[in-house]
């Protein structure tokens, strides 16, 4: 009996707990909608953020979605003004840059905001709502504290940069100045005044001006001004770009460890198109081949600021601002000449030479459209292309219809190196007609179609790698 009483008491207690939980849940879901859900609160002392999320559309993370929406809503109340002496004010004509900065600012604020309050939440069966607020006085205090920390960091980096002699530590000094600018990246819209070398300056403007000035203290020079080469060919010698510091209208020390970028349309490099200058102040680039049309092509060498600022945590707007700075350039002119090909063609039908070739014109048309030229002397060529074709009578196919087969041997040789780039035979192509000769000519027509599928693309690939 005692055990029976205890069992009934336990069951009754569990039922009471379940009923209590169910009642609480129902009450929570269907309690009256608060005023702040129905009408947005207005408070001159606080920024307000109201966010909601549909439970059906976000069954697993509706609270996270609502919180993000509330934070975004609150950020929308925080107005970002543009001061007249700020870097951003100087970029007002650059709509893309301004839009990027305001987008960055919203992201920064949502990630760094501290101290906002959760005043309430409410939900029903379909939606979840949350209510944030943040003291405007606390926000301004946070902003002033962070700005002061950024100013102190920027001034320290700028001081360290200016203690390095540019003649011997050009690259290290430039990197520190870029870091000094990046320290202020959250405040491109502010006129940041600071004491620097005994006078009041707009700090961001001062840092950017020093970076710009230092960039133009470098001079870049290529080892050649003009290089002639054939399309699709590698440069025999590497392109060398050297860097020196200007000093009182003359060239001083070489610049070590400075990243240089070589830019040109249709240029393929072995490795990267960015390289650092070595101890002798020179950077080396290997150009694999030149693609596209023949004629004049320019290679531009410039300081690769993207490598200078690599590793720093940059906002897209700050990155764009730095990479848009002007700097010294050196130009190398490439005179791209067409690939010169000497063709040796032997085309026969039933062991007799054709009165006019069938395959050679197809090859010349295809390669000519790619910019190749054809020469009459082997010694003037870059490549020798040999075509040997002949047909064979395969006898009666059916009735009076005869079959002929054709075989084509193709050899492509680099004239200067004597290396065979192509050496292959195409066979298995046939033609049909009432005489062996006519069947042979039909086989030639079918061979033209086969060449379009395989041989001509292979020729293009060998002559214009990565084209």
C-alpha cells in the first residue's frame, strides 16, 4: 500500500509539472503584444533598435536573426557626418568610395558596439521580437575613447617611420606610414586634429600626404626600353626592374625589399607578376609568352602597395584609398612581331602530285587568322611546318563504288632549337567515288574536316601556349 501511494504521488507530481510548463508556454506565446512592437519608441537620450524574425522561415535561428535586425535598426539611427577637412570629404565625387565607406562603417559599429541594453522581447506562434536601446552619451564616450586610441597608435607609427632614414630603410618606412594610415581607417569621415612636431595637423591628411610624397621619392627603371619578340614566344632574358631613391634631384641608394608589380594585357609570367627587389635593388620577372594581337604592347612597372599592406586588417574602403595613390612607373615597350612559318607541303593523290594543294590553304587560313605570317625562306622562319599526304586505293566498296584512304603526316619544328613540337600521323580517313582518283579527292575533303577537329587546334596550342 505504501508503495502504491508513493507511485500515485509521483505520477500526480509529474502531471502537475507538465501542466504548469504547458500553461507557462501558452501564456508566454500568447501574452499581449507590448506597445514597443506596435509603435516604435522615441527617446531623445537613446538610440533604439527593434528587430523581428519569422519563426517559420527561420525555425532554428530566429532569435539570432531578430537580434541582428535589431542591431542593424539601431545602427540606422546613428548618423555618420562628413567633416569638411576629412579624407572622405576629398572623395565626395567618388560615389563608389563613399558608399563603400558607409557600408564599412555600419559593419564596424555592429561588431564593436558595447553596452547596449535589451529592454524586452516578445513572441507569438509566428514571430519573435526584441528591443534594444543604447545611451547616446555612452556611444559618444566610446567613440571618443576609441578615436583617441587610434590617434595615439597612428602618431606612434608615424614617429617610428620618420625615425628611419629613407635612403637606407625606404621600404620599412613606407610600411610603417601605411600602418599609421590604417590605424585611422574607421574615421575617414572625421577631421582628426592632432599635435605633430609642435603643430596642429589633420592627422589622416598628414599621413596620406607623407605616403604620397615617399612614393615619388622612388624611381623605377627597366633594363631595356624596347624588346622585340615573336608572339607566343618567351622573352630570352628576364625583365629587370631596379629601384633607387631620389635625393636632391639625383639618384641615391638602391631600394631593397620593395615589392614591384609588372602589368601588361595578355602577358603570361613564370610565377607571379609581383616580385621584391633584392640587395642590389633589382626585381626579376620571367615573361613566358605574349598573347593576343601583334604590334606594340607596353609593360608597366609600379610599386605594389597591395604587398606593402598585406597582413594588415583593412576595410575595403581603406584598401581602395591606399591602392589609388599615384606612384612612380617605368615602361617597357614590347614590339610583338607575327610568328613566321615556313611550310613544306607535299600532297599526292594515288602517288601523283595534286595540281593544286587541298590542305595547305586550310592551314594557312587558320594560322593567318591567329596572326601568323608565312615566309619563303626557312632561315627567316620561327617554325617549319611539314605536311605530307597521299591516298591509297582500297578497292570496291559496293557495286561500282570505290573506296580510298588518306594518310597525313605532320611535323612542326622550332627553327632556332630544332625541337619537334608536333610529329604525328592522321589516318583512318576515307572517301568514296566511282574512280580511285575521285575517291581520293573525296578523302581529301574528309581530311579537311578531320584537321579542323584536332590538328589545327593542336597547332594553335603549340604555337600559342595558354592562348
